[in-house]
C-alpha cells in the first residue's frame, strides 16, 4: 500500500522523531497519560466479586489479552498490577518488552483486572486516544527506545516507569488520532488474518511431515520409493505386539531399544551452565535440551564426546523432553539431555531418530497436561522398536531425508512470508503514529 506523506511538516525537536506534520504537537508522556495509576473500578467492587487475572502468558504479542483466568477480589487485592478497561498494559521485563507484549484492555470481568507485576499500565488523558496510545506502545521506536533504557542484570532487565513518563509522544489532534487508530485497526486486522492463514498452512505441513515419518518408519517405503531402492513393494504385514507400532512388514523384527543401543549422559553436565559456556569460548559445541537453536547452547574450549558416526541426542526433562536430533563429532552435553548410541551396525541412527520421534509422540499423548514431561534410562529400556534389515533402514532414512527436506523448505518459505507480514505490520504502525504517512483519507467520516 502506497500512502502519501503529509504536505507540510516541521522539526519535532526530537532527534529520533525527525519532522512531524505541521499541526501535530510533541509532548512528554507525563503530560498526556498516567503511568501505573490505581484502578478506581476495583475500589467500587465488593471483596467477593470476581475480576480478570492476567499473567504474562495471557498478554499477546502486538495486542490481545487472554481473559480465561479470574480471581476473587479478596484473594488478589495486593501484590499484583491493577488496571481497568481502557488501559494500555505493556510488558516491562526482557524479553517480553522487546517482543512487543502489550494490549489495550477491554472486556475485563467487572471492568477491572489484576495482572503480573511485570506490566506497566498506561492510562490515556483527555488529549490522548487510548487506541492511538496502544499503537504508539507497540511501535518500533517505542520498543527500541525503551530497550535502550532498560536496567538490571541478564534476564531481569526492566523498562523503568520514568521511560513512559519521559517518552516524547507525537500527538495529532484527537480526531486525527482516532482516524489513525481506526486505519491501523483495519490494516493490522488484514495482516493478522493473513498471518493466521499462513500459520495454519505451517501447521498442516508439519502434520504432514509427522504423518509421513510415522507411516514410513512403521510400514516401510511407499511402492515407488521401494522399487527405486530395489526393495519389495507392498510387503505383507504382521502384528507388532506394540500399540504404538500396529502392524509392520512381516520380514521385520521387533527388539528392545536397549538391545540395539546404549545410553550416555555427560559426566560434567552440572557445570555446563550458560554462564560457564559464555566464559569459555572455543571450537567445540555444547548441546542442551533446553535450547531451540538445534540444541546448540554455545561453543567451549574442550569436549566430552567424540563420535565419527552419528548418534542420537535426546532431551530428557522439561518442555522439550523427548525431542531428538542427530549429532556427531566432538562435543559436550549440558543438563537434561542424553545420547542414544548404536551397539552394532544393525542400527542406523538416522532411521531410529525418526522411529523415536514417532514413539515419543505416542508417549506424550498419555502424559497429563499438568505434568512435566521427562525421560529416564529405565524408560528407554522398556521401549520396543522395529528392526528392518540394515539396508532397508538406510533406504528409509535417505527417503525421509529427501522428502522432509522438501516439506521443511515449504515451511521455511511460509515462515519467511509470515516474517515479512509482521515486519510490514510494525513498519506501518510506526509510520502512522509518527506522522510519516498521511492516512486521513483512508478512513471515511
């Protein structure tokens, strides 16, 4: 969307803001809003009344509140952040602030709420529209300037309340603020719907990937791939005796996982903290069960393991418990992870990494949502897995490498599209609230 600039501008007197439309003002936040004020609507309620309760997880990125939780007023009357309908709430702690966790509160139970102490509350004054204030609070400039004023150590850095009070806010006339907010409501709504569609596509592709792996490691190659690999097509099936496996090709065996693999943990796992890794930089990777980036926690100057051939890495505790990947070379392990190492050439780690994904998906479905997933060596000993001939294992692993790479490439393209849409959303908001584009004609009277 190509939008015009304002016809007449003037210097704002603020370096980061540059020129603003000639008829706009620039005011410090303290003169246009209240920061962390009390919520009068709470004072009007009885102790037995219920109000919304908002932990950090309930605050959306770029807008939205989940209002599923409630509390009786008497139970939460102290020790939490209070706010009411019409307030803008902004995360103040890292990384939630930088991620854009903020929302315009509406639909609160009895019009009021208590929330996490890690929120700042901004209440618009008479010259400031609350929706316009919300968009200012999620603009790129607000977030970058707030980030530069954070104080504290590591994961405990916070934006001070003084930042909100001293922030030099560009202020159009009130009617124009409402027009800008209405325009952004419409356009960000369009972007959000496109993002939701793209994310649904990502989920469908991931489900297809999971189904492909599960079927292939338990039933064998599809006919065309089996012919290309010189294997029997559509082999007869037999019961495996395992609920998670179902029927398997009749020429396959079923063995205990411990018959095929041994297990290991890092002897120095307790010492490999984030701080230690950060202070001992070197050439050897440390794999962690709690790290998203392919399990890579960092690089240090020594190693515990050295495998010329691939082995299976598995996370044993926490939100990522039972996640797997292939590793090799010289490396160390942090806490909450282990290695599954082949005992013989009968077991291709690439095939069994895929087998374990299917097995662990089955195991997770039996775990209560309130329980912390975990995996012990005793658990591994009880698992039974299929044993195709070694050549067939390798053919299945190669087929899955090729087919999942295609699906992963599609997921990557869709994720790039989502990222571009989100960047456009942020840029549009920032340009509109700082007066870099003129949207007045985009909204009718």
